[in-house]
């Protein structure tokens, strides 16, 4: 057991150490991070649109935390909306959003950390990272940093995307980043409505390919008295002219502990003792 697990002081000190290290290592790429934003004009070609519900039943969690999350999302989307990712540039969630703080208007929301559901200032903005990651998978942008939660806290109430297709973020060293390897530019638009978090990625040129994300080999497992869930996320690339698949790749292999009773379905549960 490390010192950071023994006393809160060491835990917070370790976090600040990691944040300083990330800041220093980013200096070499400081001119490559996407910064330019255009809130007036939108690129003409749509790559991907998506939306997610702002309010879902999440176990026995306090519904007020979801209302607080909406407040936090409105602030965070305001920092990202309109950003342009030029050829060779890197999108970084935290480089745009910055540190969440009370001074910026962020309030207590739900956070998943250290294997537990907790609260913290700015909690809930992982939903924005989830949206951005899912949309980026449907473009030529290359994800160079993505983290996933080590556990699954709530059952699939209203979930529309495959399990494990989200992204965890924690300022500033647990980031979501993708790189633009193409000769075209991309623009991200994100906003909050009464019921949804919405987003879209646009490009300044027509894309020659379309993309399909597919879940495979999903199952629940029981091992050593604990419940687990696993699956694979695959990406297929199609030529828009011919309709032929030109590439297929495994993106993610998920394996996470489940914190809720797993479905009683013999086709989905595997015993692994």
C-alpha cells in the first residue's frame, strides 16, 4: 500500500505532483494544441452528430447531482464550442476546459474515482468527454490518449452506446486527446439543451470515408465473488463511393468490475472461478 492510500495529504500531494509533471511534459507540444475557436461560422461538411440525455436514473444517487452536472456542462462546453483542429494539431480536453473551480462557477457533481462514486467540484463533465470521444471515433482523427473507468457503477438505464465506449477525465493528467493526421481541418460544436448534451464534428472538406463502431463479445462474468463485464469495440472504415470496407480495427478491450447486480441471463453470464 502506497503513502497516497494511507493519508489524504499524501493522496493530494501525489495528484499535484502528477499535474505538475503533465504541465512540464506538455511544454514541448505547446504550439501543437488546438486553440483557435470560431463561434460565428460552422464548417460545411458534417462528420458526426450525437446527443446524450442529461438526466438518467443512476442507481440510488442524488438527483440533485445531475442538476449540478448540467451547470458544470454548460461551463465546460462554453470552453470547447467552436474549436478548430488544424492539420497536425492536437485536441486536448483539459487544455481547453482548464481546471474546474468554484471561481469559474463549477459546483459539486458526481465523480468516479478510487473505485467509488464520490462528489467533487466540476463533477459530471465526463459526460462531455464521452460525447467527444464517441464523435471522434467517427472521423479520421486519431485518439492518442483516452482513459476508461476501472469500474461500472450503474446499470444500463437509458444508455445507448456500447459499454466502455466513454472516456474518463481528471485534471489534468487524465486527459482526452486526439491528433489530426489529415490535410483538412475539423471543428467541434457542443451545446446543452433542456434535455440533452449535444455535439457535432464538422470538416472543411468532404470526407472520402464513413465509419461504423461495433461492439463484440460482450458478456458479464463472476469471479472470486465479484462481478465483471467485458467487451470489444471495433471500428470499420468504408469507402463512400464504393461502399466497400477498407479497414477494420480493434479499438478497445474493456474489462471492468461491476458495482450492481448483473442481469440474470444465462447467455450473458459466464462463470470464471
